[in-house]
C-alpha cells in the first residue's frame, strides 16, 4: 500500500513537471519577413493560428538587429527589445501572457535613459521615472495596482518643480501644479 502511495506521488510529480515544462519550452526563432503576423482581440496569429516563437527583425541596410519579440500561444510573452543602429538598446519590455510586467525601460539614441517604469498585470505598479534628453529627472511617481500612492514629483525640463504632492487614503496633498 505504501509503495502504491509513493508511485502515485511520483507519477503526480512527473505529470506536474511535464505540464510546467511545456509552458516554458524554448521558442523557435523566425525572421520577421518569414511570418505574417496579425493581431485581433489581443491574440497574434500567423496564418490564422495563434503564434508561438521569437520574431527577429534586422535593419534593411545591415545585419544589425532592429527588434526581438517573443510570443506564446498568440500572446506577448517574455522579453521584447528594440535597438537603434548599430546595436544600441532603444527599449526593453517584459510581458507575461500578454500583459506588461516588470521593468520597462526606454533610452535616448545617446544611451541616456528616458524612462523606467515598473508594471504588473498591464498597469503601473511600483515607481515610474522619466528623464529629459539632458539627463535631468523630470518625473518620479509611485503606483500600487495602477493607482497613484505616496510621493509624486514632477519637474519642468529646466529642473524647477512643477508638482510635489502625496497621495494618502486616495486624496492628494501638496502642490498639484495644475
């Protein structure tokens, strides 16, 4: 009887690993010119079939990578990157089953960061920072499940303060800059 229990537990563990493993199987890489992707109602298809794979596009005049996009079962999933020529990172975004998640960063052509957002389930969650082309911080805001919380600061491009307020219990207190 005890052996039967161990056998069931082992079998359950194996089935669980197979199920979880299938979700994260390596994706095939496709050149953008080799697929014809179409998105309808949040599902991206290739020839009418929900697409799974990595799309790689290169600049037309070189072999430098322009963008990398990952899809699973027709939904944006994994790391998305876009580049300036030659190979300088323009943006990096993370997706989980079609929803924006984690850190999203965008850079100026100079390499200076333009924004850094934290997201969870397609909404801001954590900090949101933005910089101007001169490298001055122009916004530092905080979010919880898509709603502003805590300290919120926004500056003009010159560096002078535009807004400086706190969100407490759903209400704003301080300089709104309206």
